[in-house]
C-alpha cells in the first residue's frame, strides 16, 4: 500500500513540473510595452520651436592665414653675427684659496670693425676674455677695451678684426605681445643654438639685485638658458630687438625669460662706446616709498639720505622731505623718480615739488653728472 502511494506521489510531482516548464515564463505577468507608463522626464520635442534665425547658414571657411617666415632663414641671417664669449675669473674656494673659474656667455657684433655687445654679468670681474666667431676664429680681448654698466647689465668690448658681419638693430617699440621672436646664443656653453617663442609681455620692470632694477624688458617664452646671456633676441626680419639677460628660474615657473629692449639699451651702449662709461644726471638723494612711513602724504619718494653739496642739498631739500613731482612728472613711488631723473639731462634745471611735514613746497635743482662712485 505504501509503495502505491509513493508511486502516485511521484507521478503528481512529475505532472506539476511538466506544466510549469511548458508554461515557460507564464508564471510572470506579461508586460505590454505599448501601454507602459511614460518616463518621468519625457524628451523635448522641437516641432513647435521658433527658429532662432531661419536665414542662417554655415559660414564659408576663412582663407588660410599667411605662413610665418622660415625660422631657419632668420637664424641663417643672424647667426654669423653672434659670438661665444669665454671668461676666466679669479675667485676663492671654501678654504679661501684663489682658483680660476671659467664662464661662458654670448654676444653679438654691432659694428663690422669688431665692437661686440654683451651683458655686464657675462664679463664682470673677468681677468681674461676670449671671443669665438661663428666661423670658428678666436680673438683675445684687450681688457682696456671693455666698458661696462652694472646698473643696466650691459657691456661693450672690442676685438681686433675687420669686415665682420654686423647685426641689424631693430625698433623694439614696434613689438606687440604675440610677435614671434628667436633667441640665439651660446646656450650652456655648447656652441651657438637658437630657440623660438613669442613676446609674452612688454615694458616689464624687474629688480634683479639690491639697487639694480632693469626697465623696459621684453618678456618671452623662448628658452633662455645659461650661456644665452648677452646674445640677441631677434624678430622675424632678423633684427635685434632685445639683449637676452635674465631667466626667471623658480619652482613652478616655466617659459619666462627677459631681454633688455633695444630702445632701452642702445643709448647706454652708445655711451659705453663713445665715452667708456654712461653719463647720467644726478640729484644726490637716496629715497624710499613714502607709503612705508607715517607721514602727512602716503604717496611719493621720501628722502632717507642725501649727499653733501649735491644738487638736492643745494636746492634746499632735507632728509624726510617727500618728493611728489619732478619736472612735469607726478611721483607716487621710488621707481618713478628714478626714471624721471634718468630721462633728464646733465645741467638741466628741474622744478621739484615736495612735502615737508604738512606743507607743500617747490624748489629748483640743477642736475649734475653722476660721480663714478655713486
């Protein structure tokens, strides 16, 4: 009897399983896609959208911009005028013993009779200087023919050669931000090479050491490496529009180099060539920004030191006076006074407006030539 019941139980289970398998997914409810509820964010239809501009059409492609001049042509034009400069300087080691340190820089020929332009820091303190031309000729420099100007970081030297390929000097005042430029020089002391970039900024002022501020610099992203100093920065016409001088070497700073503009450099170079030094007008004061002091005025240049018998002294100025106008230039800070004095002439009489305490005053000063030691 138990055997028969077990037989019927197995048959029943088999029948149920067969019905379930035959139904397939019949145990799940059917879903009618056509009657499914719409999505919560239905797509936007455009059939009733008002046209923005029914007459608009895709503009025709612009004509291709003019190609840049070949950088190779520019380099070929200027490179014969670029020189490598090697120096030897006597310095002291950690034990205070003298030894000879070698240096390398660049320069460029400004006159076919052998006048070469470079940076002051390239030749400063050198006991010997050698100039190597692009054609491989080497010339020692007579140290008596070297003229330098620390304040503007410029130097001139002379080699005994004739009919040299002089570079053409361009007008840096015509530069625009974005103009292409090429830096050429004795990069890393490994021979003349060229890098290219654009003018990133103009009229830059940069303090490079205490008391030494360079003005009217051309900022460029053309790579300026050690050894490039003194070499030319040229435009696409192959004209020198700057003298490579400073590279901003800091963490997180890339592609920032500076060249002294020719508009700033050439008057200094002219003085170095014709006089051996730069003739500068002199007022005879040391000044600081008035904003740093608790004075009656917070703009201008306050006198913190004054040379005896100087033009400032003879004009009746005193330590503590705040200069707010020099000639026709308003003075709000120190660099404006420095530039105003530099742009004046030796022997020129200049009206100076200053504050002494709470009183405004005016005097006249006659500028003289800056003494060599000042």
